[in-house]
C-alpha cells in the first residue's frame, strides 16, 4: 500500500476520503512531531454600523489579532484569523448585514517563513 512512513509514523492513502480530509489528518499527525502551523489569513470585514451592533463582539472574538478598526460611518475591521474561522465570519456578516456587508481575504500573515524578498 502507498503511504508516508519515515520517522513520523505510517500514514496510508484512503481512497474513500477526500484529499482535503486526508491532508488535514496528515497535518495533525505531523504536528505531533514537527512544529507546523497553518498560515493566518488577513481578513477585512465591512458593514453598516447599525448592522454591526449585534455581531461585532462575536466577529472580533474570531480574530487572533486586530490590525485596524474603524467606526466612521461603516464598521470596518481588519485582522488575522485562523483559516477555519472564515466561513463563520462570512456567515455572520452576511446574516447581520442582510447580504450588504463584505468579508474578504486580503492576504496572509507575513512571517519569516513565507516572506518574499525582492
């Protein structure tokens, strides 16, 4: 059977599971012996002030770091979040702004490992 063996334990390919499911399982297994992290997403939220009143605390709680926050007519927030939080953020913004707000990925966290040098 095909798989990864090395010093990280045996990992088999499972034809009945999606590639994404298997990749997440491999990452979990590798994390036990190698310090790896998923890169944080830089996300911008924008919605009306009235719409944000009920959900802004919940939205802010889903960010690891707030880069900027603005309440000048619109509620705007930019920060770093785990990739797994994007769907929940987009649903919160969509529901509370009745489809008028925006939740967009504008980049990834700049780290020494993924920095590009010109």
